[in-house]
């Protein structure tokens, strides 16, 4: 017999935690983050926290809680250029630039009304 303790593999714990729900959630969320990283070219992350506390009144029983934080990269959001007037209103047209008197061009051969 060896005096070296035998430790259960972590994946065995994952398969048992919350009836396998944690393992299933990790699998799903890992695929989600990976797909978003490939699609958007930005980094993502998965952080698993395991909290272990002793069950009150039980010498060797522990309560195990898990918390999964996921950062899925988002697509770039577009920007728009606006101009601010003296009152703080935003406009797509520069209020300091006069409007040009433009009219619609007619195709060659179109009759005028």
C-alpha cells in the first residue's frame, strides 16, 4: 500500500456537480465563446469559481457551489458622425454650412412637366 493519497480526477467532479448540469453548461458556453472569438477576432473568457463550505453539524460533509462567468466578444458597433449646434442638438448636417440648392437630375430624353 502506498501512503500517497489518490485524488479523484477533476472531470469526475464536473460530471457530478449539480447532476452534470455544470459540465453541460461549460461545454455549451466554451463552444459559444470559441465561435464568437473566431467570428469577431477578439478574445473571450470563461471563469469557473468553485466555493466549498462545510455543512453545519457534519464533520466530513461539504457544500459545493459553482459560479460561471463568461465574456463573449461582441461585434464592433458602428459609429456615426454628427454635428452639434449651439443648443447641443445633434444633426447629420453641419449647421454652420449653408445648404446647397440642389435639384434632381433628369435622364436624357425625359420630358419636363
